[in-house]
C-alpha cells in the first residue's frame, strides 16, 4: 500500500455494505477515505494494522463500522461479539490513547438505534433513556458503548456514538438476514415469498441512505461528540411497509409467515431532536418516496 494520506478518514468494516456506500457517496471534501477490513488486499488495509498508533496519528476521523454479526446471526452465535468485536475495540482504543491528543482522530462508533433501547417506553426513546436491550446484538452494542465511554473518561478520547436506525435504499444480498424493505421489493419483483415474523404490527424507524450519509457528513464536518440517535423520527409498522412496496411495485408481496422472534424489538421509536438541534440536519426522504426510489432502482438493476 502507498503512504497513508494526511487528514484522512479511516473506515473500518470496509467490505461491508454501509462502508461501500460511504466510499461511493461521501462528499470528497470531507477527506480521503482509507478502508480497513479483516481481509486485506484489493485496496483494503488489514484491520489489525489499526492497533498500531502510527496508523492513527494525524488522521481526521475514524468511522468504526467493523462488526462481526447482524441481529439474527448474533442470536445464532450466542454473543460471539464478546470474543471478537469487544476485544478488538479495546485494542483499538488503547492505540488511540497512545497517539498525542492533538493528533488523534475523532472516533465515531456506529451503534444500533433499533436494539440498544429495547421496546420504546410508550414514547420515542431519547439518548438519556436507560438501555434495556433484549437481544445478544443489542447487549453487545451497549457493552461497546460503555467501553468507549470508559476510555473517553480515562484518555480524553473525542468520540461520537451514533445510534442508527434501519438504513435502506441500497441493494443487499438475498442471503442477508436483515432489511425488510429491500427484501420486500425483491420479493415483489421476483414473485417470491417474503418471510414475515409475527403479524406485521411491529413498528420500526427506517432511514433512507442519503439521509444517513448526510447525517454522517455533519458529524465529520463538525467533529461532533456525544451520543445521538440518527433516525427518521417516525415509525411504521411492517404491514405499512409491505403495503407501500405493493403500491409502488404494482405487485403483491407474497408472505411466508413465521412466529415472532423473541429477541426482536416490536416497538422501535427514536427521538432525533438532539441531533437535529446540534447540526441542523433533517431527514428529507419520506418512507413512501424512499420505497418508490427503491422499486425504481431494483427495476433498473
């Protein structure tokens, strides 16, 4: 690899779909992106290199997306994050502490808005609410947040924790065990059944990917610190989502119904006002418009 550029933006989890979106669509003025992945090569640096403080020295921002599980796969592995993701996070933060404070990057951790709170307490969840996760995935993200806060307190780390809801609007693999909107769009187009867990009344907050990227750009540009919900600020039932997909696709979504999963948060509502007040950001793409764009994009693809 060539010498690392100055004032760079480091992105971990570089082979993941969100990292690909950032690499493809993030404003060039934000800085030069350098991608790190567990598997090096093809333009990616090895993730383990970041435990060397020299790799961090002088960078502008580190966006920590690397994570070994999705909510569904985390349940299958029984909390494997404690063996992989959390120990690596500790090593990474120790490397941060070894960089002179004036030359440390802003550390941005992408947490989970959909799992860390547990069910909404009769209103949208705010950042100061107690976290009561009901899944292995949510508990692991909460544990990661606590590790970051401990290092922030001990070493003065500049950090933003972003509790992001369900981003959508971009292609995902058919095998990916996450993302009801792209799966519903695909199933409508291909006349294949969509697996629906429960009766469809579960409510989620969905954020179109361009709004997610705009929010992330605000964090980077402002060197924002603190804990923030990055969310549309409104929730919709899965039945509503399916109905909107059918409307824009002009096709029915066949359903393969399965029992509700005990670890799934059935009432996910997030308050985004803290982040909006701090940055002036507002989500611009409604759920209906985002799904319309998704159906058009799938047909074009």
